[in-house]
C-alpha cells in the first residue's frame, strides 16, 4: 500500500528548460472556464518576453474551448486530462510538457496581469539566485485594493508603480506565481493529493525547506476575483481535510512535523490577515477549526476507499503521460 501513498511525480532528473523562455501553465475546469478568455488576453499583452502557454483541461471538452475561440496552435498547447484531477495534479501535468526555464502558474480566473510581469520576473530571478518563487495576487474589496503574496497582505494603490518592493513570505499564492524550473524539479513539484486551499502553502513550504525564498512582488502579480470570506466553514473544512491528507499521504514524516511546527508558530492562521484589525471574538473561529477538524476526519474515514481509489487513478495518469492528449 505504500506506493499508493508515496508521491509518484518524478521531476528531479528533468531538464531545467530553455533559457529566457517562460512556460505559462493554466489549469482549468468547468466552473472556471469562461474567465480564461480575459486571462489569455492579459498574457498576450506581455512585453519583451518569450512565452509558451499551456492550458491543462481538467475535464473540459475540446468543443467547450472552441466555443470560446480557444484553439491549440503556435502559441498555445492544450493538455486534456479527461476528468477533473485537481489543480495541483494539473499543474504537474502542464510542467511535464513545458519547455521554459521559468514556470508561471496562472489560474484561469486571473486577469489584468501587469504587461511587464514576465520581463520583471526574469530580471528578479536573474539578480537573486535565492528567489525560488515570485508573484502574488491583487484583490479588489469593499475597502479598496490589497496585494497578497501568501500570508502577507499589503496596501495597494491600484496601479503597478514599479516600486520594486519585494516581500519575503511563507509562500506565494499559486493563482499567479513564477517558479524556477530548477527549484520545481528539486522539490519534485506539487504534492498532487493536496487541494485548495492548502496547495500553495504546502508548495511554498517545500520551496523554503529547500533553501529558497518565497517572494511577493506587486509588479509580477495579477488581479483575482474576491470570493466568499476565507474564514467561512468550507475553507476551514478543506484546510483540515488537506492537512489530514498530508498526514495520511506524507512524502516525508519529518517534513510534516516541521509543517505542523510552522503552523503553530503562525497560531494556526489559515489565511492572509485582514487589512483591518479583527474585532470579533476568537472563540467562534476556534470552534469552527475544531468542528472542521472533526468533520474532515470523519469524512476521510467514511470515504477512505474512495480516497485510495482516486490516488491509484492519479498514479495511472502519472505513469501514462505519453498517452495523454496534447494538442499544439
């Protein structure tokens, strides 16, 4: 049974990619398909940089892409996985066909990307060899704009001011993040059994554990829709669910213990802090966390067979990458 639990993606011997080429990897599934039109429009406005765009379809049909006018061609590759295998798995699948020395993970609902983002990311990565991941997202809320790297939230004026401001963080939001291919290979990519909202935290932890920096950067970010509050019960449930999955399918128990220690140091905060000081009681959030933990544990016990079945299915996909349809 151990092989079912073990992380099976193997990038460690893969090439580090072509110099000066950025591989943009966009995972997409049905509910997030329509916004990708704006995402692609932003990416095509990038200046003074060479891009290859790889869309990874989590169950979206070829006809659905054609209906939006999206066709595989000279500047776009589309990888069809056949069903929704999760964002982390889709990102790994995209990397398998990527050729660039820099990977740029962009969610299909990110828009308004700074036209200079790619060029500036390459400059920052060349200037500092310790930067492993770079980027972030900008949210428009009722109280104005805010930039979020990972844990850190900062004020944002609403324009890309070329301030050059870099914020060291625990991780970088994977909705818009540049990653060195060499670093991605070293940490063996995303843990494909980790899902939202824990995948970027886990990935950033691995980047930092490998001795590299996770850096938030205004100019290398994109706009992201502001969905329901991050302290809602679904978010709490999924965080606990993924934390337990991480324990159950840990690629390294020592890494998991270190992750728990880090989360204790962060007082178990599971989202970027609000721009405004919280005035509500801490009792309710703690009750939500405990309830989410017990519910997630019960759900996993009840669905243990299904969890293992999905894990086996993902491994079959991993070992048959050559059979996955790639249209270019």
